[in-house]
C-alpha cells in the first residue's frame, strides 16, 4: 500500500499487495492508467475540488465550477463509474460525494511536483535574464 504524507509531500515505495507497481501485470497497469485518465480532465478536477468540503447536488456543483449542466452531468457519470464519486438520491435530489478520498493526497503530490518544476523553470529564466543583462 502506498505511504503518502500530504504535509511533507513524500511518497515511499509503492506496493500493491507485495508487488511493486513495476512488476504488475499489464491488466493491472491498464486499470491504473484508466484511473489517471479519469483525473486528466480539468473539468473533472474542478468537480472533485467542489466536492472536497462535502456532498453537493448538480446545481451546487454548477454554481461552484461555472461549468454547464450537461458538462457537469457527463463528468459526474465518469467520476461515478470510476469509483471516485458516489451518487445518492434523496427524493428528487441527487447528491454527489467523494468516494475515494485518496484523490486529494494524490493531487497534492502532483501539485507539489508541478510547483517544483515551475520553480526550476523560473530559476532558469532568471539565470538567462541575468545573462542577457550583461550584454
């Protein structure tokens, strides 16, 4: 099982059962790839963020994300099928909630990695800018 520390953004050796991810069969790797495909859409990430503080109905998600109703419904279906979001009907209302809370530490790890890359790019840019000022 993955050991993730969201406060330090560290990831130790990833194990599934007793196997490292690199030794998984192709079918298992395909499932992991499919999970990441679900998270690779910006609108779905917006919906996940909208649900971070608790369950919401479609109208609330639309208000938070400023996405269209058809778009939100389409992405909620994908997120539900992937097991990331749950759907609960209460009378005429349908509420959505995060089913897999591991998406948040995972997103934190990715955000930290992107921030590090941007910081490195900025340092390179500043270095080039300083070099240009010499001429």
